[in-house]
């Protein structure tokens, strides 16, 4: 394909006809590049101002793996104490997930009297005596002896064995670890899954598999003469002392109710106030100004701050959460609704007014049908968003599952409980997102 050559006259004509193409201003030529350069400079400034590099370097990244492991696994922590008479006393943590009389198959006694703990297989284990401890890693044995009050790291120890302050730590990866001292050995044995999720160690159903539980529930012989086995099993599940399912479900229901009631009351109050704030409906500038400033005030203060305020006023509980959502969303809904009213097509109002309709009828049939899609869509969206928001404000004392979640995180040990509640919150958000989408489709209509 041959190139087209323009004459000088044609080039002059094109320049005169389209000067904006041939004589672009500097900001038009370099504006995009300057914006990119400005954004990069701002990011560099933020990196320096907030000292991000130092913070990243000081971060304890190894804890991330531990926390993630705690989300999907649990630990048994037997402690082997060396007694003056040469014996070894085995102690378990308080409320041990192994029950009152633990006898796990991974803890055994060898013929020579040593205590043995296996970590997944016989090639990874420790053999404990009061005089020394033998750590076996991948089938290779390492003898850890005691020198006074200190445990001595073997000279040929691998990288998975470390020594600090007279204590030798042996890591077996995900399976756990052992901290060896001259007076005791602390074992951390990790298992995949959530321990005692269905029944705690005090339940008559504890330790039963699903077939055994089903057989017991359907059996005619009652464990408790006062109630059926099915009722007993359900009650034991809800009152599980380690997982507290009943309390978690109750707090989750409180969160849902907080979001629903707070959103509903906010929408009911904001809707009529929006007509006062709309300049094309209310011709009073002071009324418009005052109403809009009320909306600005209520929504400019974050929901979390309102929750703190109402917690001081009403005390901890769902009422403070409902009030925080109500106040914040009243301002947000008022702004959204009033702007929707101000952007309607006035021809419908004029047509209804021309047939002698009253002011209420004009607003009802001339405005409401036009703003209904916006009102319904925004209200339903904030309803599902407030379920997530109610979780956050619950953490500051407004009740709901947020407070329960914070309590589990504060212990720094019950991360599996945190994972359980997070999954419940995700399920609730998914369910209500589906419900909200279905309601929008039914009330507004599906877009094609």
C-alpha cells in the first residue's frame, strides 16, 4: 500500500481546520507523564515519611506462618518434668484437648523407661530421660546432654536444632517442636483440624466418631433419662466449652439484627428528610441548608466513633451498635436520597400537578417511582455492608460477634476459634449478598 503525499497547501489547510491537533498545549502533551511522575514522587515520599522500609525489615514475618497454621490446626502441649527421684512427671495444659486422662498413641514408654514422643513417624521423635534427651530427625539421632542448668546443643546439630539461654529447641516442621531444658521438656505436638469441635472433653459424646454418635442418637437407650439423646447431643454441641457454639450463634444473630434494625430506622428517617433537603421540592433555603448540614454532621463522624459514644451512653451491647449504624446511615441515606430527588425529570411532576393532584400525591406519583430504584438499591447495599460494619463496631463494645472475635484474638492462642468465626461471617455475608441481589432483581427488575 503506497503512502499518500500531501501538498503544502493541503497541510496548511489541515492545520487551520484542526489547530487543536497540530498545536497542542504543553499540559496536553506532557500532562499524562507529569501525573505519573507526580504519583511516583508521592509514593516515594510516603515510603520515606512512614518509614515503610524499616517497618518491613522489623516485621516478625515468621509469626505469619504460625498464625496461619493455628487457623487450621491445634496443639497438644505435654510437659515432661524431671523429678528429684529420677522419675518423669507428665503434665498437660489446663483444659487439655486430650481429656482428663490423656493417653495418646504418639506418647509411649520405651523398655528402658525413657518417654518417647513421635512427630508423625518413628523417624521424627524424641526420647526423654532425666540424664539426656535423644532427638531423632529423619532417622538420625542427636544426643542432647545437660551441663549443670543448661542443655547442650550437639556439635553436629542440623539447622532445625537451635540453642538459646541454655535451652535447646528441636523443630519438626508442621508436626511440632520440643524445647529441652535441664529440668523439663516442653513438647508442642501439632495436628491438622479443629480439636473437639463438636463436643468437649466433658461430654458423653466426646471421642465418638460420626457412626457412633449417629448410633447413640438413634438408640432407644437414653444417656440422660430427662431428655432424648438427640436433644442431649444438640445441647452438648451448643454448650461446647471450647468452641461455645451457642454463644457464637447468639452473637452472630445480634450482629445481623444490629445491621438490619439500624439500616431500617436510618432509611425510614432519611427518606422524608430527603424531601426537605431537596431544593426542587422544598423552596426554603434555610430548611434545605439545615437538613443537609444535619446529614453532613451525622455521616462525617465514622460509625466506629459513634459506637464508642453510644457505648459510653447506653453501655456495652447491641443497642449501642444499632444507634451507631442508625446515626451514620441517616446522613448517608439522606444525601443519596436528596441528590436522587434533585436529579429527577420534572415533567412527570408537572403532568401530575396539571390534573389537580395535591402536593403529597405529586411527590408520591411524580417523584417516588423515579427514585425508587436508587433508594432500594442503595438501602439494600448498605444493609449487607452494615453486617460487616457491625462486626467492627462490636469489637469496641457494641456487642455482636465482633466482641467475641476480639476476645479470641486477645488470647493469641485461639486462632482456630478466630478462623471459625471469620468463616461464619463470610457465610453470612455471602447469604445476605445473595438475598440482597434477589430482592433488587425482584423489586427493581433485571437489567438486560
